[in-house]
C-alpha cells in the first residue's frame, strides 16, 4: 500500500509518521487489496483549544473509504481513525463477498 502523508500548518516528526504508517499497514491484514492511503494531518486553532485533525482516504478497488477524527493528540486521533477504517473495511469486504 502506498501512503501519502501531508501535514498542514506544521512539520510531522519521524515518530508520528512511523506510528501512522504502522497503524495503516495493519489494515492490510483485514483487506489486502488496499491501493493507497492519502493522509492529511491538520492543526485546528479554535480560540484557545488546539485540536489535531487526522483525515484518511483509503483507495480500494471500486471504492473510497474515508475517516476523519479530531482529538487533543494525533496519536489518539490516529487510533480512533484507523479503528473506524477497520470497521468500514470489514463491512466493505462482506459486501463484496456477497456479490
């Protein structure tokens, strides 16, 4: 799977990039036909609270699976986002088996 990572308003450190790649690569255990993942990391500044936004667009044959999470830390957002993607992948896989 090809992973394209884009960070907006900051530079992502190596640890964060490796963490994201590790989490996304685990998704291939549920569905091995994932073509690519477009990841967008953003800092949202609402008044005094700085939220971290993790957005992923997974490209699979014939479809696109999306997930967007906003949390206080990128690690938490990545955990929630990849879990949401895992659930969607399992549903998608079940639907494709039926056809």
